[in-house]
C-alpha cells in the first residue's frame, strides 16, 4: 500500500459516450482510432465519443488533446450538459455527495446544478456571453440565476470579479461587443467564476487570440485555478496551452481515448502511434 | 525490497530498462537504458558520467517518469520510511511526489513567459505546501544567494539571460529541499562566480541529507560535489564506485553533454 497522499477526485467520468444517429450492433467495433474513422459505414452514425473514463481532483487541470473532430469538445459538452449523452456516468463529489449521475438528472435539477457547480469557458465568447449586454450585466446573469436579488451586492460582486480578471472597471457598463477578443475572454472567465464553481470546463480558451494576449489569459487562468482550488478540464489542440495548465492529459482520436499520461510524458515519450504523430507534428 | 539494505537508500533502482517504440519510423525500437541498477542514500551525491548519448539524461527522466520505464523497478523511500515503486505508481501519485519529495532541475527553465521571477519562486514553494509568507521569505533568501538582485524580482522570466534563467530555476527547484534531487546540468550556463554560488547551495543540500543524482559536464563540479560516481556507456552502467576511486579514471571527454 502506498502512503502517498493524493487529493480526492471531484469529477468522475465513466463510460461516457455520444453517438449521433441510430445506434446499432457493431457500431462501436466499426469505428474508432484503429479503424480510422468515427463514422459507422453501415448506418452513417457518428460515434463522436465512446468509453471515455477519467477523474479530476480539486486544484487539478486535466488536458484533452486531439485534432479537430476527435471528440474532445463533445466530451466537454456532454459533461456540461450542453448536449445529451448516449451513455455514461458523470459524478461530482460536491453535488449530492457524488451519489447522483449528472447525466440522468431531470432538466430542472441539472440546470440548477450547472448554475451552482459547473462553468464553461468557450472558445467563442459569443457562446458564453451576451455580446449586446454590458460586462456587468453578463456577470449579473448567473448571479440572479443563483438567487442573488440585491442590486448593490450584485454590482459589488461583478466589480470584484472584473478586477480579478483584469478588466478595467471603467468598462464595466460598456457592452461586451465593444471589447477586444482578449478582453471578451476575460469577461467570460469572470462570469464563469461568478457562483464559485467547483468544476470549470475550458474549451480552447485562447484559440484565436494573439500570442501575447493569449499568454496573459493563460496566466490568469492558471492563477485562478490555483487560487480557488478548482477542478478543471482544458480542451486544446495547442500543446503549449496544455503544457502550461495541466499535469495530466488524455489524447483522443476518432472518438476514443488512445492515451492517458502525465503531460510531460506525453510530450517527451508518447506511446500510441497517433500520439507520436500528434506530438511530432506539434514540435515540427 | 530495499528495507534489507542497512543504509536505507532513498532511491534504489533495479534493472531499469527504457525502450522507445517509434511507430512512425518503421516501428523500430530504440533502447536508451539496459538493466540499470544502483542506489542513492541520504546525503549521497551520485554523479552520472559518460559520453554524449550514454543515457544519463534518459536515466534522470525515467526516474522522474517523464519517460515511462519499460521494465525494472525504481524504489523510492517516502518520508514515513515506506517505499514505493516509481515505475508503477499512478500518474496522480507521481504528480503528488514531484516538487515536494522529488525535485528536478534542468538547464532549461520551463516557465510561464508572463510570470515574474519572485512569483515563480514563491509558487514553487506554495506548490510544495508552504504558506505564501514562508515561500516568499525562503524564495528571497535563495534568490539573493544565487545573486539574483532585487531589481530582477518583478521582471518577467522571458527577458532574463540564459544564466539568470538557470539560477532562477535552481532557486525555484531548491526552495523546499526534496528528499531526492535530480540535476541535469544545472550549472552549465553559469559564469564562474554564479557557478560557485550554485555549487555551494547544492553541496549544502547534500550535507542536509538530500539524496542527489546529477549530470554535470565538467569534472571539476563532480570532484567538488560527488560522493559516488556512476559511469554509463550506451545505456548501461559500466562502473560505479566512490568518487576517489572513479574520478582518476575519468577524462574530460567522459562527461561531455
């Protein structure tokens, strides 16, 4: 028995799967990394993700890497509840003591759970923010959803969050559409933190930003993950993002997890043929 | 198990082998380490010698699990005196040991470009379980010892010179002494004066009982720091003994990077 103390996991994902189209016998065998496609040749169904298993502890960020269409965002969206899953079990230790599978909650409970516990930062700020609303208003939205009613209290919370995410306070009452890409992403992060979530899902959080802006946003994310002891999942095709934010990661290919490794090990000693190709392409 | 050995080594490596299967280069297998066995006790400083490609850095990485060992055992003694096999324990367990009980300092700074020098060192301490005030105090102490002046503390690490980066790296790596310290050419880019301070610091850690496994590219550093020398060739250990026995047999060419 090892005496190494490791933090308890906050998120436990087992057997997660998402299939678009009819699910028929043999669909799993006819798709995946070894077949070279996620599309079932007999039915045209897409096995976007299948048999995905991992755990994430508080204060830990897990990376998901893979090329476009590998299923990484699908996994994130299934956990967030943005899309319905076809199979699996997802538990949060901080929700009903981990006794409930989030995937089988009724819609109202699920929405409430999402507001209280899980936040998503999307690649496209337009997905996570109302661009025609002010920065302050965008942060007020999840707060009122969680039951905040006092106007001054909401304003104070919004100010605090914008300060933490380094958004100038004199822009608080400007509509988000007037903000630069990097600033929009900071507002999205501020909004994501509004209700002190336990789990933050980051979907390509810096893709599309200039390198210097991206490095500032990454630094901010890293600091916040540490400060609030958040459990996080970071989806990115950019290894420098994964390297900066995570200690462990999984590699997805045609809807399947093909490797599960320490991040430095994946970069220096990848095992799966696809991981080796991915890493050498990124290093070239 | 390692408990049978009287000196109770902190690190006990047995038959460690590391092969790389290169799937995209005709599936060939390259073996970097062949059945490597040795042990390091508390307060011992074991220097790895051998020409370029002998497997020195590969060995450090296989112990730290940056490379996944292919076979063999890597027994590591925890602070409660129990032992774990680093080649077998889970990834989260490795993450928990890294930085806290096993330190790794290389010639390259793996730092975030926008982080300031002092912040980087403080965070290294905090990640090892220190509170911010202690980490700050100790961080400032080790930065001063390595001649990183106050004017550089709030500067981003990306603008530092190679030698400055290396010293910041050492300060961050040593802020809270681990039980096992892996050093991969930690003083290679330093000028004589700074090299001297770094060597002093490493020597003190050894005296405090840290087990050190190091690669240096000059015989002088080995002569001053090592208690034991392991000579490697083509991924195998060809000699292992006390520094006074092995050092006279070495030529400068035997420790080239």
